[in-house]
């Protein structure tokens, strides 16, 4: 029993480690000159080839439920959840660092909370402790992201990495020389906009899940539609054949890894963990990605850490857990209220039965044959 309870935890650790590897490999491919548009297109193609067989075997009957409304929702879902989200993220990753991109990615719950309030999918509840925690956490996340975007600060000196990966170090040094503070700020802003697109996708997905509750099929079709969109955008921005060419190099590894691990395995494991433990459990592992990427960025990419990034990361992680704590407390309170209402209804029903029983006992009920 104890071993089974650890499986979701191990699965989420594996997901975050997989995402960390994707961030580092993608950064290496982008620094090698690969177009973010081409990388995103290849990722969607690989993810489509992986997810369609999974959807066919696990949700074979789902294709009969597809209607015009579902296709329209899938189209918007692919635009915001895959094309804009991943394209903006890779563009931001190219101009910044994996650590900054992952840290800013933790603002997603706060951004989702702000967007969900006008759609009445979330309540502020400022008079409650849970509502105050969500608002304060959102402010911390926004403040941390702004600090990372506009303030660099002094260099935090660390001991040199024992890993001597010359290929990665040379590309990282070249990218660092080309990207100044202005480019770093633009990259951070693009990552924030990718989180905004992802938050909008959550709203669309929440509505679509009611009419089409088939996560694997919807993910496969979303990746297929996004693949067509990304291929069209990449064809317009990367017209040279050399931009699409890949050998046995970092570009091929990043494309396959991003589609196989980032969009295939990770989506499947997260869907399984959400079904077992809920979305809050999955969200709590987001800061682990930041830690793993920071270690890999220092060890492999010789990434420099500045005071603005460090302070901003702490604020974002603190704000993230405040939002998650407030949301968890809100869900717990709602469950307790539902249990209380159910108990009150049972008590009222019991009193009604006790009062009615003597009256009905004088006339025995009819049997089915007599009815």
C-alpha cells in the first residue's frame, strides 16, 4: 500500500525531470541556430504521432462524440494551448535562460486565477483567509516576474561546474555574449505571454471537458491542428532548406525529446496523476522543475545567476504556494460544506420519515401485483 501511494509522487518527479531535460536540450538547439518556429513545428508533429495511437487504444469510441462545437473548441485550444504557448515560450527561452523561463512559468496559477475570475470560474473571497492567500500569492508572483524582467542585479558567484561539456559551454558563452539585458527582458516578457496563452487554454479546456471528456483524444487532435499551424508559420519564417535540415545532432535530439517527453509522456503521466490525486497535487511539483533546471543550467550550460533572478524566483515560488494553499483550503471548505448540507438533508429526511411512518402504517402499502 505504501509503495502504491508513492507512485504518483515518483511520476510527477519524473515529469519535472523530463521537462527540465527538454528545457536544456531546447536551449542548446536554439543556441545552435535552430529556429523556434521549426522546433515548435517538429515538436507538434512528433507529439501527434505519439498521442494518436494512445488515444485510439484508450479512447476508441471518443471519435463518435466529435461535433462541430468540439472541433471549434479544439481549434481555439490548439491556437492558445499549443501554438502560441509553445512558440512564445521557445522564443523567450532563446532570448533568456532556462532558469528564468522555468521560474516565470510558475506564475501560471496566478495568471490563471486572474483570468478565471471574470468568467466566474474562480471567486476572490477577499474576506476569507483562502481568498486573501490567493490574492497575496498572485501579487507576489507578479512582483517576482516583474523583478526578473526589469532588474538584473549583481552576479552571484558560484564554484565552477565539475562537468566539462565544451560543446554546451561554447554555445552558452556565445549566446550570452549576443544576448544583453534588453534581450533578456524581452525573453522574460515572451515567457509571461506564453503563460497568459496557457491560462486562456485552461479556460477553454475547462469548458470543452464538459462536452468532450476525452483527454487523450483531445490532446492528439490539438497537437495535430497545432502542427498544421506551426508548419505554416515555420514555412513563412524559415524559408531556407538549411533551417529544416537535421542530422544526428542536438537539433534532432531536441525535436524528438520535446515531442516524446514534453508532449507525449508528460501529458499522459499528468493526466493519470490528476485522476488519482487531483490538479492541486500536480501543481505543487512545479517549483521542482526550477530547481532541476537551475542545477542543470549551472552544470551543463555554465549559466550565470544574478540577484534579480534569484530574488524573483523566491518570490514567485512563495506566491505559487500561497495561491495553491488558498485554493486547497477553499476546496476543503467547500467539501465540508457539502458534507454538512448532506447530513442536514439526511436528518430532515429522517425526521420526515419518523413523522410519516405512523400515518402510513395504518394502511399497508400495495404490492406490485395489487398496484
